[in-house]
């Protein structure tokens, strides 16, 4: 097993384990995630995706589940909320732990100092520098809100 496919291999191994254990919910969720990874690989015309690219696909899947939960909650569809939440719980196992608000704010302040931005009009410069540092560890919307709060 190469490092290039370790996260994807882990997904596949866990899907097989869930299948053998009769855990259909976990198996089906992992099958959907693996299919999304494969679709991303095909779209990028790459032979393989590295762990960072696989992680981006997993984050996208988690984000979709969160949005669905929000919409289904508004529509009072608790049956679908429960299904999406179960899928999100499985997907979350493969995401890195999210950064604390305090640490996120400290990094944002550091980037603001580095970029010497003082106006909210230049938020793009801050976000451009900030987002690569936060890759996979913090939500972009949350970071944007904190940056806006600090600059305003």
C-alpha cells in the first residue's frame, strides 16, 4: 500500500468490514463516498488522487450532508434528518479534528498582521493567504465570519 492511496484504502477496507458485519448504513455511506472519490479522480483525469484530494472529496460530502440536514429540518422531515445525520456521523470519522475557535482566531490574527490588512474591503487578500493554512481543519464560512468580525 502506498501513501498515495492510504485514505482511500482505509475507506475501502472499512466498507468491506461494514459489509461483513452487516452494517448496511455504514457500508452504503462509504460506498457513496468511494464513488464520489472515483468521480473526482475521473474528472481530474488523474491515475490516483492523493490523500489531500480524497480528503477534499470527503469534506464536500460532509458539507452536503450538513446542508441537507438543515433543509430537512426546515421541512420538518425528521426521517430524512436522521438518515443524513447517520451518514454524516460515518463520514466524520474520516475528517481531521476541527480546529478550536481560539486557535483559528490566533491564526487569523497572524495572517491579518502578515498581510497588513486593516480594512474589510481587503478581506480577499486575508482569505487567500488564510485558506491554504486551514486546509481541512476549519470551515471557510466560519473563518470568513471571524475575519469580518476582526476587521470591522
